[in-house]
């Protein structure tokens, strides 16, 4: 089932044509500067120190890179993320980053019909089809979230369109997307009552799907139900959210979430490899308060803040690959350094990160990953921007708490001025009427109206104070 007439790009040719700057915002996200900008300008590569770490898929024997390329945040021509922007995807840059990733050992690429406002599969099909089919594994999903796509015909059409957009005649890894969102009712409507799960199993038998799995968000009943059917279905892999905060404290972040320790443990019991999403908890573990940065740097001065989270996610032996949405070349270079090869966490490192997680929990941040599934709000509220501004101020210590503190006035000013700059007044939290429409779409199960009302009360309190 190999795709024919595909041109392989020689690595030397790639390096000759390679050249593009990276966004400065990437340094802020990863808590570091690029190790060597000469890579970006076409020079030597200091981004990694050795060979990529690989793990094996038990059922098919695939040798999978521990770093997986998440395709939700592809770069645009305006140097932003296509997840957040309607701007045109920068196909040339996507091609270059995919070439660079493959040249440095990355072979797992994760996309979806829903990513980048429906444009990710097409862009990845163009980028990957330039390489021999056996040089990469492509993972995509049946993202039939909307009830108008629940019918057997509509779901099969979505699946077949993925093959077309990706320019392949088989999929290496196919996922039921976001099971648990909407509970068992949605699970039955999307995959069971319409016979789609049975259809996908037959596609696996026919070889058009090599590995079948699911990604999990939300209702633990659905997760447990699908694992209870493992002897019958024989899941090849399962995608879960795992990071050093969610490992033991997911319920402290949100009572409706489930600790990653339990999710991973249930997979290990059955010998099912785990694909990891949200290793940075929506970027928050790369943008921690300054005293946490100092704590991490004191222990490993040359490592970025983000690398601690990636090492945690990649250390368990049952982890097949760790996904990272890499908009900029700097993201890719930094992650290559972490996983080429992986330096697994020691027991002392694990204890250290557990202490770090407990310190982070003292800050009342909201577990928003800026996925924008809650949007659009029917009343025009910019939900993600409100929650992100609040979290940013918490992380930077700009949450006014004690009026007697000498920094109180400054922190109050920073919060209020930043709020007006980040969110237009007609789109601020005071316009929330509590319709709850957003709640059902949130993968993190955040009680969004409650948080908006809490932030609005906080804002009004600050405005009233002199």
C-alpha cells in the first residue's frame, strides 16, 4: 500500500534551501532562547546531542519516535498559529519543518479533520507526501463531534476524506476523537449505534487502518467502558492527557477530570501503549511563576522549563510517543534536544516534580488550554482571552490580594489595564448570562460561567478600590 511517484527530498538539498526566522514568542513559551540560531539560517545544527529515542508499538512493531509532531498549531503566513488564525497556512514553512523533523528522527505526525479550522490534514498531506511513505506514520481522527456528522454515511465520508486530504491509501494510527465528551450518550451516537466502531475494526482488518485507538477527554465512564471491551476490540493504543500536575492532581484542577496516574495505569494493565497529549498542560508548564522557574533552573541550569514536563511525559515505559504542537522551528529544535536521546527522570526527579506540582496548585489558575472549543459564545464573550489573561496575571504575580502589600497598587493597575487591552469591553466577563452552552464543549470540563462570574466579581472589586 505504498504511495507511488513521491519525491524524496535529499537532506543536503533541504539544508541548502532552509532558512526562516522563528517567532520571539516561542522563547517565552519554552522558557529559553534557541540554542543556536545558525540552524534557522541554514548553518550547523546544535539542536540535539544524539539519536532520537524510539518506542515500539506492540501490535504492529512500529518503531515510533518518542517526540510526536502535533499538527494542531501549524504556522501561518502571518507568523501565528493556524489553530487561532484564519490566515493562510504557510505551506512552505510547514514543508520545511516537516523535512527538518524527519531528518532528525521524528516519524509520528498527529492531525485531525478539525485541526487548524479544518486545514491541517490538507497541509500535512502536501508536506508528508514529498517523502517515501515508509518514512512516516500518520495519525488522524474521526472528529464527528457535531450531531449532523453522527450518521454512518457522514462519518464514513469524513474518514474517506481524511485519506484523500492526506494523500494516502492507508492510515497508520486512527483514533475515535475525544471520547468522553458528552458522556455515553455521545459515545453511542458517534460510534456505537451507527456501527462506525465496527466499520473501523473492519477497515483495520482490511489494512486501511494499521492501528486503532481513541483519545480520551471527560467522562471516565466512557474510558472504562471502552477498556472493558479491550479483549474484544483489541485497542492498539490510547491517547491520554498526562503531565506532572495531572498525574496526581487532575481532580484538584477540576473535579470532573481523572488523574493521569489512573488512566496510564489502566492502559499498562492491558499492555496498551499510551500516546500523550497536553504534556505542557496547554502551555502552562512552560510558563510557570518566576520562583518555579528559579527552582527548576537551580536543579538543571541548562535545561528549559518545558523540558522538565517533556521528560516527565516521556519517561514511563508504556508511553509510545509524546505529542507537541510545534508552530515554530524553535519548538521543534528544543524538543529534539530533549528526546535525542531522552534522559529519563530519576526517582528523585519525580519527587521534585511532585513537590513542584503542589506548589503550582497554590496558584488559583483555571485549567483552560485555549483550545477554543467553547467558541463562539452566543453573547460575544471572548472566553479564552478572559481566562488566559487571568491565568497570566496569576503566573506573573499580578493578582492583587492584600491591600496592605506595597505592590498592591501596581498589581491592580496591571490586571485592570491588561484586561481592557486583552479583551474588548463588550466581550468581557460581565456579559455572561450563564446559558451554559460553552460548558458542554469544554474538553477540560471547566464550569466556564462560574469562572467568568468569579473573575467579573474580582474585576468589579478592583474598580471600586482607590
